[in-house]
């Protein structure tokens, strides 16, 4: 059955029974997409103010509103029993959450979880890389849109590119592999920064991924600011080295390419020009305990109250997960006239 065909329309005998049986074992939506990838935001706070992510002036949530490490671990344990095996920690800036390595240690011990990753802006990475690695973290994504200090400050409204580079070096020394460098491609910046970033990653052995600019920040989205994936690949191919398609996981958001002469890879997440919604396997838990079935979801499911019951009604948490995933829309509709920008910006959802 096609992932684009709602299962609820299939009409086979015993449909409801079959769905209930499926949902008791895996997280499946009405289009047949199975979800095994959970992104957990641990804080909405950040030490940068990236223009595509959040406003300059923002009121952060009180600490009491945020899920504790134990509550997060409980949720992950429930999700793992439903087939989730990958967890990525995000923010805001996750390294602003004190002693994050303790949460990592809890999560890598959850039965069924085989992959725990982290996405960070790298500002605090130098001082925390060792503790995170020792706790069991192995996969690391570092966000860096520009190597030039002036353009870095223009995009992030803060200084600190040298701290990010020091963090990347510390992570490499600690033993992290792979280390992926994520860059948001915005027209007016990407033309200048794609080539330096590509050369930097090639020289240092990092995997480079470009993400098309999306309508998820505080500012009004302007489609003409999108620097498209095809333009990125063409620019790198002409200036750095010829690229050829690499092996691709259909459920992964990035289309991967390798340099023909060896020496690195480049990925592009083409959320605007080539949406990957039909293969999406991701769900999100915000720092304040809201479950979101899509980055661009307009509805949320509150599970914080359940996680703060004593004892935690794990069957109710599991049911909330199943219902949220089942209600997932076919796609984000960025390219449709019906698209509605979410109220939450990226820092409050989880990157």
C-alpha cells in the first residue's frame, strides 16, 4: 500500500482490529508511515539568536515547566516499547541544560534505543564534549552557517564562531564519529559561505549538510530567500569537487553525495524544493512536554501531566503517542496555498 494512501480508506475486512494490532506494536500513521525516530528538546533557551529560528527578545519558560531528565527517560522508555530506536537531543541549545551528560547516560541505557544523537550550536561544546562521549553519546550534529565572523554575527546576532570551531576540534579529539556540520542555506549568505564550509569540512573530515531555509522562524518567511539544494550542489561541484550520489536511506531527510575523488560527503535537506514527507519517520517532544507529529504541526498533545503522575500511567502515555502519530498529516504543505505557519518558532519546538 502506498504511503500516500490513508489506511483508514483501505476498507478491508477487520480493518479496525488490524489497526489496533499494528498500533500495539509500532507507531504507524494513517498513511502507513512507521515512526522510529524521536527528537527530544531539553530546553527552549539558547545562547544565540539565529534570525531563521527565534526573535531577538524572547521570554523563556520557567525551569519548572520543563521535563526533568527522569520524565524524559520515562517517555523514551514508553516510545521504545512502540518501536522507537533513535533519539536526538535538541533545544534551543541543549548544552545550556545543566549536566546534560546525565540524561545521555539514562537514554543509552533504555532497552531498544540503539542510537542517541545531539544537535548543538557548538558554543559550549569544547567544555562538554568529553563528558558527553564518556556518557555514551556518539553522534553529533553541529550547526554552523558561516565561517566568516561578520556573517556569523549577522545570522546569529551574537559573536562566537571561534568557540564553535574549538568545540568541533574538541569533539573530534574526544572520539565522536561521525560529526555532521549543519548549515541553513539562505540566499544572500549561502552564495558566500557554501564553498568555505565545504572546504573546511573536507579538510577536517566532517560530514557537511545544507538545509533549505524554511518558514519556522520568528520573521515572516520569504520564499525568494531559499537557496535551493540544486544550486548548492552545482556550486560545490564547480568550485570544490565533482559530486556523485551516495547510498541513501529512504527515511533520512538528507540526500547524500560523495566527492568523486574521495574525501568527504555533502548532504542536502531539501524541505522546500524536494519534500520528504512521504518517508517521514519522526516525532517530537518539546521541552515543556508537548508531543508534535510534525515540525510544522498545528496541534500538540500534552503529555507532561501524565509524566508527572505517580505512578506514571505508561499505557496512557503510549496511547497519546499512538493517537498523535495516527493523526499526522500527509505533508507539511509548505508549497501549498493552504500552508499555515506554526505559532511556535524553531527554538520552542526543538531543532
